[in-house]
């Protein structure tokens, strides 16, 4: 009796392992290649408001990155809000964590206004 149970468990285990191998072989496909160039950021418009403000400082300090860490959430939110209100071409919000709260609604409203003015 015990041998029959062990054989059934062994067959079940073999069937599961076989199914997993088949599933792995079927699902292993490469993504299609893309002929598009890799885009890391939009091209800089030197006539834009932000570029006109920043480019002279970049020229004065060529060895600096220009990054300024924002120490708290209020500063980060206000910086994004100001950038969205003055946006002329693009906005980069990939690192903003959205919540259904006052700050999320304020930023969404500012983004909506920026999108409407771009049309």
C-alpha cells in the first residue's frame, strides 16, 4: 500500500516537473527588437524658460552636475508644482508617488492646466 502511494506521488511530482519545464520552454521568448533609438531625455530647447535660466550657470560650473537634493516632501512637491506651472514642452514625473490627497489633486490640476495650454 505504501509503495503504491509513493509511486503515485512520484508520478504526480514528475508530471508537475514536466509541466513546469514545458511552460518554461513555451514562455521563454525574446522581446521583439526595436529599431528606435534609445531615448533618455527629450532634446533640450535652448530657447525655453528653464534652459535660459540654467544654461549660463552650467557654463560657469562645467564640472558640477547641477543636481540639488530636495530634503523634504514639501520642497519636492513645491518644486514639481512650480515646474509644471512653467512647463513649455515636457514634464518628467516618473518618480512622483501619487496619492489621492490634496497634494496629488493640486499637482494633477497643474498638469491638466499645462496640458491644456500646450494644445
